[in-house]
């Protein structure tokens, strides 16, 4: 499959740890920015209106609220989320196949009711802050991370949704099992020399693309930079090597 996306279209900037004014000031500084991620913190701070404001600026929105509930509640949440115009919406794979299917159907219904294209639902497999030892000690799950990610990724695929979230460390093995156009979107992206913070399973942007990632979620490397535009463009230039 030929990849026709420009580097800018493969990067999703996480708008974390910022006020409303800081968020929109940052966006103005990066004119080539295409995708932004609205997570729990920003959504709780500003509400769904922030998605409308971002879309009015021409940005595509990845709504990362990681819905996880009983099928009917999760489905209705996706129905409402789809009406905001967000192009990507996250749910938890471990909610199960029934919840994933219902969420997908209701997201399609919600978008169509307001004249929008249906969003792509992305199932979270295992958060990038987890490591195998934690799964065993905290949750009594005796599986390797790779096995669990593969299990949940295949569950998401068989449910008919459009993709999943996994760390770049597992994306290569998962892509071998699940073909495109199923999207594999990866947080846990750090260029060389960048602090890992609370992430455990990371790769550089170029390594992640070569492993099979569809899009990459980046954050502090750009948002906390003295020159956000330059930092963003540097990552894009690296991706041209792919």
C-alpha cells in the first residue's frame, strides 16, 4: 500500500497541560499543524466547545477520552462524541466486542444525524505507562505485553472498528497480524535525548513509522519547546527519511 500522506499528516499534537489561551496561542505558532489531540484534561477544562473551535481553525481532532463502560452507555457516549466532529475517538478494547460494535454503530449514527462523516473509533490496548511486571502485580494478568496487545488489537479488528492505540514497541508484531487500512496509532513517541517522563515503551518518530505506525502522537517535545514550530518541523523533516 503506497503511503501518500505528508509528514505533517502523520503527527498528532497532544494539547496537554495548557490553558485555553496557551492552547490556541501554540496552534497559531505551528501553521503546518494538521492533527491535534484533545484529552481528558483539556476536555474537562473547556468542554466539547473546544472541538468546534479547533475545527474552525481547520484542525482535525483526535478526541482521546478512552470510553470504557457497559455497551449501552459507551455506545451513547460515542454517539454524542461523533456529533462534535472529532475524526478520531478512543474507547477501551477491554470493554469487549459487544461494546465496541455498539459504539461503532452509534458513532456512525450520531455523525450522520448532523451531516458529518463517521469518525474512526480507536481501541486502546495497553497504556504506554504500563509494563509487564505491573500487569502481573497490580491486575494479576499473567501475559506478556505483546501477547495482550495482540489479543486486544485482534478483538478490535474483529469488532469492525477502524483502528487501535498501542505503543510503538508492539506495533510491528500487530501490523503483521492486521493489515491496513486498520490504523495503528502510537503514543510513546520521543526523539533521541527527550525525557521519557511517565512513558515506559517508546521509540523515536522514524522508528515508529518504520515499525508500522499509521500516525504518531507527540507532545512535550513540541508543546514545551522554546520554538514549537521549529521542533515540529524538525520531526517532520526526519519523517521524510521514511
